[in-house]
C-alpha cells in the first residue's frame, strides 16, 4: 500500500507546531525511509526534522540535516524548501551566539524567497532580521522588521506568524522594562493561540507572561502563569529547550520565595529533560538555576560550582546572556563571602567580576543588561563611600536609557538618584553600619539579576 506522503507531512507539521516532537519525528522518519531523496516530500521531511533538532538544542545535528535538505532542494529545484532550510540554519546559529553568520543565512534565505515571490518566507525572514537587530541593540530597526513581518502575516491570515511577531514585539518592551506594553501583546498573542487551539503557542505565551510578572516581583502571579505553561507542556509530553527555560523560571520563583523543596522538585525535572536533550543550552539553564537555589540557601561553595559550570558552558556555546547572568551571580557570591568574613579579597574579586560583566555587556551590545550593570556599579560606589562617582555613573546609565528609548528605566534611575541625594543628606546615614550598606547592596544586586533574567 503506497504511503500517503501529503497526509504524513501534514500530521508531522501539526505535531511539530504543538511541540509533540516524538510524534512528529516518527512520521518524518517513516517518510524518509520510503520516499526517494529526489522527491519533494523527502526534502520537506528533512526540513521539518532539522527544525525539531534545532528546537531541542541539537544544533550540529540540525545543521547537518538542514544542509542535506538545502543541497537536495537546490539540485531538484525546490527553491522554497532550500530557502526554508537556509533560514532554519540561521536559527541554529543565532541560538549559539553566531550573530553575523545567522544574519548571512537569513539574508540569503530572504533573497531566495524574494526570487519566487514567497510572501510567507519573506515575512519569516523579516522576523528573523528583527531578532538580529535586537542582538545588536538596535531596537528601532528591530521594531521595523517585526512590524513589517506582522503586517505581512496578518495579510496572509497566518495566525502562527502573527502570534510569533506579537511575542517578539512584546519581548522588546520587556527588555526595556515596559511591562504593561509587553503584557498587552502577550495577551493578544495568547487569545489568537487559544482561538486556533495552538496549545504549544499558549504555553509560550503563559511563560512570557510569567516572566513579565517575575520582572515586576509579582511572584504569586508569576508562579500561576508559569505553572499553566508547564501544565500544557506536561499534557503535550513536550520536553524541549523551551520547556527547560520556562520551567526553570519556577525554580527562580521558588528560590525568591524561599520554598526550597519545591524549587528542588522543579530543578530535578529540568535536569531530567536536559539529560534527554543532550544539549549544552539545556545544561546551561540547569546549572544556572541549580546555583540560584543553592545560593538562596547559603550553600555558597555549591552555588559557586554551578555558576562556574554555567559560565564555562555558556562561553563554549557563545550564550552571552548566560555568561552575563553567571558573572552577576558570582558578584553576589563574592559579596556574601565578604559579609561573612570581612576579608577584602572578596570585595576586590567582586569589583573585578562586575567590571568583567560590564565589559561583556558593552562588547556584545547587550544594552538592557548593560544599563542594569551600570546602575549596580554606580550603587557599589555609593555604598563604598564614593557617592559623587556613583551619581556620575548613574547619570551615564540614564543617558544610555535616553539614547535607547528605555523610558521606564530612565524614570526609575532619576527617582533612584533623588533618593540617594536625600539619604546622603540624612543624619542617620552618617551612623549607618557597614552591614546595613552591604545588605542594601545585596538587594540592588538581586534586583539587577531579576530584571536581566526577566528579559532573557
């Protein structure tokens, strides 16, 4: 009995879009086993399989599969499929921090889609180029690309693409600390995903909404939202990289609310998923949250071990945001050691690590984290008896916010500067203990970490 390739491809795509990767893979492998390489269905199955490998963080395997799809597509004249493989290759590259190579892939794919007037492919590439612009810190260009992509997807009636663009525009507002705008866009995307029954899309939206609440320190609401995402993943049986990242946020919430046993349960769950993924990207997330949970329980040596592992893996994978997050946690570790021992070596190590994080954020145009680190560095000077220099640094951070359009964060910095002026003029400040200042600095560090993690 002949294989109904069209039906199998349709079913595989449906499973893929729902995050049911094992079911999708079985359909695709059935096609690949019986359909000749020269057939269009074989090439399309390779493209879908490459997408699944990318979603699971298996970047090298994904690129090998997509390269084969592209070669066959070029040889047989399936330009659309070859372009799709090229675009997905860009996705694997940007996830590993190879922004320039990713941009080259996206622009090549865009030219291919334009040559055959493939509007959907063009719209997808605009969305990808928006992500590239965000990585460069160019939020104005990013919004232009996202809005072009959004208009095209809406004109096509492509609800998946529309939801994707809304989420990405929401992320820009989240990066900028504009949580209300981000919330509106995520809610709009959630409505669309719910109406068309896209459960995987709903899970992503709930995860993003949870990150917004986490950024606002609304931990109860954040927990409720992230749990809804995890419940959907559990019903789908999805254990991909997105699952690890979103459920990891529950570990962060449990650590923040001192519910350490529950946090360990969620940490064990993401480690289980990471082991099956065999992906550095998943291990990075697990080490980070393992360190966070240990740190909040004052197991500083164990926390340091996790953060150092996270740091080394992140450098290898070129995951600069997690390099940054690891360094920020190590800043706090050094400060906690100083609080316990009073030894100056820890204070010096704290300064070195903070400057290393600042340099990294500046080098890689991580503007939202850069602002937070500039504020943290300024506050370190304020609490270290150098308030004039601290206020100068806060002014510099405010100027970066103004230049990048971070209006909400700019207002917060202005308010912070006013509070510092009032506190410095108070008689109570003159008799304040070192421990009180260190405790306040720790609160600043944790706020900085929370904001950066919420924007991740």
